[in-house]
């Protein structure tokens, strides 16, 4: 009797138990394996003697024992802050213009920003050498011809040159983060301010911007971390400009004989910086309630800019010219040139480079397929994982949720090259041998871009008032139902954006790929990098062009599949 | 009939001769080695010897000559190739069968660590005699690639008469802000070049060069980009990539320095844990063969086979005054000059 009752009560309890709990636990496990395992190997290595394996602090002494090494760290900090600041200057006004105003040509601006984001920064850096090289840059020559002076004003081989280039290729994060936040704010709040007598500027500064502050701060941190972890563009710009940053310094530690342990020690303070930045962001946001998506309706009407529409468009086109139109011109010129050193001439035009890359070279074909398959798979993994973690954290489904969000953000500070070493060390030995398969690349990309997915998912979930789900639960619906019918539709658009934000960098990811690819798993970025120090700019540009064109097509297709409203939004809103 | 028969016979004889001719071994024991290699099916080759176009062409040539064996190449810079291999070895992974680095120091280390296995190619007699002293006496590695570091310039900016003729001409103040070089911390070619310049002219050479504010890239090949972009006018550059770029119509040219072009000769070796040991041996023979070197020459690399002549416009290595540090000088010198270089140039 009693056992039957007991059994029934267990059955009842089981029935009412939130089964999604198991999924949460599993996902947390995956996060630990993806992020903690390689990081733990790295931390462990930083305290290990390279030869004997004994515990030591010697690596730290070497890593911070020279002024040159410290100077490089300082340069990276300057680079990171300057890039993040410039990205804010570039990205926020554009996001505001596209999201909230009646500025004309939004489609063009949005497409140019997408193009910018797709263009690998090392490809952009090569193009910028041609644009702003101190001796022969196109822009400098144009300036000299116009003013009759003997020297142009621009020098790409400087810290400011590097800041400009890196900012050009990372401001899209700022744009997208800010824009999705702006898209969620209903006009009612702005109108309320207007009714109370505030002008456009005052409304924007006092109402609209503060509401987007968490998104802007999140993006600022992402920009900072992206800038200090970049290897390609600094290698092309900083070295000829005679200064070092952290990543080029790390390269030195990998020289023969490689000092992986010293590199690990050198990378450690960055983890501390991330943790501090993240904590700071939390504190700033925690003081204010920033739930804007309440489900209580709200209409979004574009702000009338009047005569200011055109200067605003001018600004957008100015920024996208720097980041996309001008560099693309250079790339196109080289891709279709027989010899790009000969300049623009009709008899210098050929389709041979593209034909060679597309049809004659089987490596390019295979690499193209790999690039997009791996990119898509890792974007899906990263997003699924990030969403689940963000949901767990915000709905407080497990204790220590806050720690999870730190873990999800941590990979961002690990330079790809170091992350790759961590992965290599972790997954070339039993029990999990992944080296030589596509999985090691996919998992590395997933880990590397998890922070982007997480920052997005976090913002998306944060913006949805839990009351909406609670309503479902109160009415007897399960958590799954609440997620499927309430959360998913609300997040759909934001998530399409997030997917693309992970997919694109995964297609151009270089620094981790270069260590983890094998003959069967080559990707386009690796091919591109090979060409970047081979002096073969015609082929480099052709591969770059193919990468950009295919990604644009796929992304556009993706937008169309996910929901037409996305496309309609950009043209009408 | 009486006419047809001898014709038939002649055709038959010709056919037999042809068949024999094509199956005449390029080297002793080629047939059995090919058979054994075919059973292995594929080999993986880590190479830093040339750019990926050349590596692809060399592999394609191998697959054509020895049908049934797939050639996978991984082309990176010397440092990355070594790093990959080191990780493989550490993890006990047998991936590569043949390794071709440009940093000769790597070979000493690999030999010491027991990663290599001895093999004396049967085609060794075809190797240019001057290169033979650089082979390992215990046959762990053999020279299979050669190239030059020489003076290069943009022909639309500099006339042949004005172009630098010897290494010290790069120090002329008229090139201030217009010289391009690579970085010894990245490139094995540049490292060896710096060692050689220090040997010839002392470190003073680089202190004076610094007064001309040279543009420093990573790879030696970066100088080709700098010249094509007209960002630099003259450079210490590589022969192969510069001439390849000129073949496309770019305005670049090479000068063989009066005080000697730096000869870079780079070995290949077979790995002890090679998954395809027979294919690896066959590949080493192939790297020395006439076919392979004809492919290399077509792509403006220098031949290591003494029977293959360069294309018009490039000099045969035999006609060039070349200079080269000794093995010990390179081994000891490259780490030293990397530090000196960083002290002088700040990067």
C-alpha cells in the first residue's frame, strides 16, 4: 500500500519535475569541456618548466622580465582602448541613424556594413597599405596631386593607422549590438520625452542612449578584446611601423625553440583584464533596470531628421568608404589584374586569376566548402550553447550562474593562436583524439566565438521581461512551452543576427585555424594567409573576393529564410 | 602481306621499345619501391621550401609520375612547419612522412631528438655537386631546394643603371624610406641573409641600414608586395617570387649582387614515424629528379638537379657569384642576430 503510494508520489514528482534540468546540466558540462579544459591546460603550462615539467614561476619572470615585452602589452592596451573608442564613434551614430531615423539609403549602408564585417581584417590591412602607404598610397598620391605638396598626410604604418584599420573591421559589432538594442526601444518613451518638451538631441541623449548603454558597453568590451587578440593586421602594420603588440610578441615565444610555457604566462593577465571588465559592465548595468521589451506593445516610428538626413548619410558613407568601398576597390583591381603593380589599364584586365582559383586549383574548392560548412556548424553550436547558458543565468536555474557567464566570455581574450595550442594539447591525446578531423576546427571556432554568441544571447534574454514567460507558467504551461511559444518568437530576429555575427568571423578565422587544420581540412583563411606573405596579391585578392562574395550571398539567403521581416525592416523602418 | 609484315614488326618493336623506354628506371630499384609505395596510397609532406603554387605543382607532378599515390602538402613557414611537427611528435601522431624546412637549425634538432630516419637517395648523383657537402653525413637529410636572396627593385621607379649593384648600395642615403627587407624572427631566408651580411660587413651594416629607415615585413616575399605597391623602390628579396611576379608583367627586376647573392639551400628528410615510409623514399627521389626540377624551374625556383637549366631571364646558379654562411654560423648566428636585429630596429 505504502510502497504503491510512494511509487505514485515519485511518479507525480517526476511528472512535475522540470525535465529541462538535465539539459541544463549537460550543457554546462559541454561548456566546461570546451572552455575550461584548454584554459586549464594553458594555466597549468604557465607554471611548468618547459624542459622538466617541474612547477616554476620562471615563465612569468621571463615573460615580464624585459622592457620590450611590457611595452608590447602597453601598446596592446592603447590599441584596445583606442579601437573601442573609435568603434563607438563609428558604430553608434550609424546604428542610431539606421534604426531610429528616416535617413535615406539605409539599405546601402547596411549592406556596406555587412560587407565590412565579412571582409577579413588582414585582407583589409593589405588593401590599406595600398591606400595609405606613406610613399605611394592612392589616397596620398591623390592628396599630392590635388594640393601639389611633396608628401601625403597619411601613414598607415603607425599606431593610429593600425587603430583605424582594426576599428574599420570591428565596428560592425558595435553597430549590430547598438542597433538591436535600439530596435527594441519603442517610440513611446521618446515621444513621452518630446511631449514634455525635450528636443530631438535631448531626447536622444537622455532617453534613447541610456537605454542602449548596456549594449554599447557590451560592445565596447568586445571591441577592446577583439583588438588586443588580433594577429593578422598587427603583423602586417605594426612590424613595418616598428612597434610590437602582445600578439606579435607572442609569435616570438613560438619561435624556434618554442616557449609555449612563457607564451601561456604572457597571456594570463589578459584573463584578469576580461574578468575585471566583465565585472565592471555588470556593476554599471546592475544599478538600473533596463528591461525594454515588456510585451506591452509599443510602436517604433522613425525620427524625422529633416535637412540633417543628408549629412547623416554622408557620415555613414564616409565610414563605410574607409572600411569597405575603398578597400574593396583595391581588392577588385588586384583580383582582375594580370599584374597589379602595373596599375589600372584595359590591357591589364584578366579573368585568369579568378578562373585559376575557382576551377584550376582543387585546394580552393575544397577549402571553400570547408570554410562554410565549419562556419555554419560552429555558429549553430555556439549560439545554441550561449542561449542556453544565458537563459540559465538570467532565470537563475542553477546556483553560481554568474560564474558560467564569465566562463562563456573567457575565450575572447585568448589569442586564437594560444587557444589553438590549448586545443591541440587537450585533444591530441586520449581519451578524445580530435586532431586531424574537422571537429577540432569546429569546436575551436565554437569556443572562440562563444563570447560573441553569449554577449548577444545575454542581451536578447535580458531584454525579454521574465513576466512574459511567467504568464505562461502561471496559466499551467511548461517551461518548454514558454520557451517555444513566447521566448523563441521574441528572440528569433535577434538570434538570426547573432548567428550571422558568429558565422562571419568563423568563415574568416585565421589564427586558430592555422594550427589546427590538416591536409583534409584546409579553410580559405589559411590559403589567404599563405598568400599574404608570398607577394602573390593577384591570387590573394581573388580568394578574398570569393570569400566575401559567397559569404554575402549566404548571409542574404539566411536573412530571407529566417524571416522576411528582417529584410523589410531594413528597407522600411 | 610481305610489306605489311615488316611494318607490323617495326611497329611492334617500336611499341616494345617505347614501353621499355618509359619504364626504364629513373633510379635503381624504382619499380619495387613504387609498388611498395602504391600500397601505402598517400603521403603527407610538410614544406616551407617554396610558395604554395610551387608546392601544389610539385605534388601534382608526383601524382602524375607515380599514379596511385596521393600527395598531400601542407605549406607553411619554416617555424610553423616545425611547430606542427613538434606537436605531432609530442602527441605521438604520425601524420607527416617528409619534412622540408628552410631553417637548417631545425634539422640538427630533429636529428638529435631522433625524429628522422636515414635514407640515401639513389638519385643523389644528379644533385648539383656544390650542394653535396651540405647533406647530412649520416643521410638523415638531403638538399632538395635552392634559392637566392638578391637585390630587387621596381623598374618603373628605378632605372637599371641606378639600381643597387652590391649589398652596401642599400646604405646609400638616396634610398631613405625606400628600402624593403624581411624579418629574421619570421623568415629563415632573412635570418640567413642577416647572418651573412653581419659576416661580410659587421653589425655596422644594419646600424647604417637603420638610418635609411627600411620597411620591415615578415617573410622575404613581403618585399615583392612592397615593390609592386611602389611603397619601396629597392629591396633585399628572393629570386623565385620576384621573378614569378615579373613573369606576370609586374614592374620588378633582380640584380645579382657583385659581392655575392646569398645562396639558400634547404634540405628534406624522412620522419622516423612516417606513415608512408616507402612513398617518402620515392618522394625524396622525385624531389631530385629531372621532372620535378623542371616544374620548379618553370615556377622560377632554382633547380637542384644539375641537368636542368633555368628559363631565360634567370641565371643558372653555376653562373652566379653566391655566398653562404657555414652550417655552424647559421645555427649559432640566427638566434644572435634576431636579438641584435630587435635591438637595432626596435621590433
